[in-house]
C-alpha cells in the first residue's frame, strides 16, 4: 500500500526528497510521482501542527480560567447578590448565559445511542472536515484529473496513521489531554469514538485508492509481501473494533466489548507499525504504543498501591482495604462498601473502577461506578460556626488542611475509610453480584475486591449561592456526594456564600431510600441554620401513587429510612417531578450564581436543559437573575 519514497532530489518549496538515478526515468514517465510523494509526506505533518496548536489554545484558556477563578475566590465577599432594576453592568453575564444556552444546552440526538450538544457536534464535525480536507486537497494531477488516487491514496492512510496516538490518548483514563485541557476522560471519549470512525473511513479510502490506482493484478502481486498483508490485517482489526464499539452491541455485551477492544487494539497497532515501517515511518506509530502502555502501567501501579500493596486475585490472602461488603437494597439496587487506605483521596462525584474477582467473568474485569460517599464525614455545626452567614475573617480563610483536621476530629473514626457504591442491577456483572450476595451459601456477603481510581473531573458545587441537584434512580450516586459536600462546607463555614440547596430524586420504589438513609440522616442531623435544604423524593411507580402529594410512602423500609422521610428537610411526592416548574421556581427566586447538576437518563438531562433555556432569560439576568452553570453526568456504558 505505502510505496517507498523515491531517492533523487525533487524540490517542492522547502521540501526536498531524494530520488535515485533509476527513478529519474520513472519520474519523467510519470510526472505526478514526485509532487504526490511530496504532499503525502508533508500534509500529515501540517495536520499535527494544526492539531497541536488547537490543543495549546484550549490549554491556555483552561489555565487562564483556573487562574481567574482562583483570584476571584481569594477576593470574593460573602455579601449575597440581590435583584433590582435592569443594569448594563450585567451585560457580560447575559452574553455568557446566551452562549451557554446555545452551545451547551441545545442537543442533537442520533437515535437512542448518542445525544450531543452543539459544542460536541461542532468539534466532531470540524475534526472530520479537517482530516478529509487535508486528505483530498490538491489531488488534481498534472493532466487535470480531479481527485486522482495517486495523490490521495497514500496520503489518506498516512494521515490516519499519524492520528493514532491522538486517538489512543482520547480513550485513555490517564492522559495528558485531561491535564492540559481540564476535560475529563469520559467527555473526551465522545471525541474518541468520532475520531475512530473517521480514521476507519480514511483507512478504507487509502485501500480503495490503491485498488483504483494499481488494479487487480497489481494488488494480487503486492499480496505476496508481508507489509501488504499486515496492512490488510490492520484495517480489518480496526473495522471490527469500530463494529464492536457500536452502542447497541456495547450495551448488550459489555464484557465482550472490553475483551475485543483489548486484543484488537494490540493486533491493529502491531500490524500497522510493521506496515508503515516498511517505508521508514514507524515513528508515527510507536508513540501510540507508548501512550497505551503508559496508561496500563499507571493503572497497574495505582491498583497495586491503593489495594494494600498487593493483589489478591486468586488467593485467600486479604486485608481490610480489599474487602467489599454487599447489601441488597432491592432486586434492582445494591449498595457496595469497600474499605480503602488512608492515603486514598477523591473529590465528590468522582468514580472508581471496581473489580470483585470471585464474581467477575474474568480476573481483570473492572467496571466504573461513581463513589457515593465523600472523603470524610459531615461534621455537625459547632458553637464557633455562625448561623447567619456572617463570618469573621479567620472563619472565611479556613484552609483545606484545617478542614480535614476538623472533620477527622468531629467524625466517628473509620467512616472516611469507606467507599460506597450504589449499583443499579443490569445484565452481566451487577446481576452476578446480586446472585452472589443473595445466595444462601453466602454468610457475611463480604468479598475480596480491588479498586482503581479515582477518575473524572466533576464540578465543584462550592462558591454558588444556589445549588440544584437532579437524579434518577442510581443517579443518586453522583448527586448525593455533591449534597453532602455542600452540607459539610456550610457546617464548617468554608462556603458561606451558599444559601440554598435543592435535591430532586426520582425512584421507582420507596425502599431505594434505604441506600442513602444512613449517610443523609447523619448529614442532616445538626445542619447549619444558614443553609436552606429542600430534598424532594419522587416515587414514580404507579402502585405507590397517591392523591396527596405530601403523603409519605407506606412501604416496608428500614427504621433509618423512616426517620429520614420524616425529617424536616425531606418531602416524599408521588409521580414524576415537574422539572420545568421546579427550575422556573428556583430561578425566579434566586440571584447571584447557581449550579445545576443532573445525573440520570437522557430524557431527564434533556428536560433540565430545556427548562434552563426557558427559565434563564436575558431580561431576568439584567435584573439580577442567577448566572447558571450546568453539568450533566449522563448514564453510559
């Protein structure tokens, strides 16, 4: 497929390619050979220069925003924002809100598989157009034939090959792109899928171009060469990789997808390296192997140290940090608690990969779940905390270290050593976990386990005057730690600006409250009076509907859950929540900054987006209405 470059001197601007004496005659016979080779080797470099410049621009913007936010946090006052007459000083906030409504809150759905906001859609389309422009630009030969395969065939393949390190980096858990841009790996994974399908099309364009250019006889002759057969193997493995990654197949057989992904990636990278190295271009491929290997190495080191310094995949040796306790909340809901080492730290909303070898289909099988607990318990309000929100300068300048010391002093020892995962039972790993925990032969429901994490870059809900949290089913795993963090910060007077937090949780069965009752009841006991809390639990199952929305659900639940449902800050309602009415009511009554976070189905996320577009208007912001930041943590495989 890739033909060796000629070895005489041909000058195209500043690019000089060596051509042999024998090739001079061929160049005279085929005058397109030299310019096509020159563009084949030059244009992929231009692609990388452009892509690197764009990543650098995003990185500069990311670090600039972080620096400005840091300066703002150092100078922020606790004086609450108020509404008033329209003011031109709020025009920047209006512009920012309009931009957010357009680029982040308008979505395009592609069946049931994908829902992209305009930013993700634009970046994906721009990347596709960018690569194909460089692949097909200047492909008119000297005889005036447009889109000559002699010009685009090798070029399309080489551009695809040079993008493999970028493709691998987009799909890795540990990658420099997240560090530079601040975009977590789960968001970059969307571009990873788009890039993979684009490169697959480019590789087939490369193959089709050679079939057109060389004809059947020429390709049969090349088939005797090892480098040619490796090219066929690489493109076949890449195509299978893309087919196994389609959302319906990935959802139905996730474990099969993981196995296929691992082995097909290795086959593809090895075959494509041998294929292009035949022309001395292996330096475009081996960085992909380095990126992939570095991620696996870092994950292995992390697993080794996080799990007590050793692994217990097959043996009976164990330690407290490698024991997972499983509680069956309902046939659809599980709670898993894992004791972790003291040095393991995480932020509210981060996830970790959980593996239980005795339940997993394979020893290395691990699945991502959001950590439903926070790093440290919720300390009760003390006499030194102001309940009015007016704090002394020393209280406002409490450091992170003193916060941890206070938390550990006020907390029962051992609570912060637990990682809590709330799992919705599906086919595969979670169903096997349910059967193992429900088995009559299981005595203490404790299993050897190991964890890998934490991952993701969840938003911080501190620094906002109003916080809205929406969750559906197991989406509570994401919004619960955010709620606990707000309460914790209010109790410790490290976030005096927050005045109200609203959590809306939609569940099918009331017994699901058992999963969060212990932690949430402990948090609400002694909460700071300066923070207004409104927790709405919506029971959507029809057999639990009631004519009175304020009626408590009368089902068999634990005593702790009963106390929670009767708590001052908790309401139990029947039916689905009216997202539009809730958001409109909160936006109309708020001012300053507002953080809205949602974790659930695509329908729930879309309802929140559309409600925000309708409720947050330029006219309202000019009067002092809230500036809203939205974060969507979507369900996905």
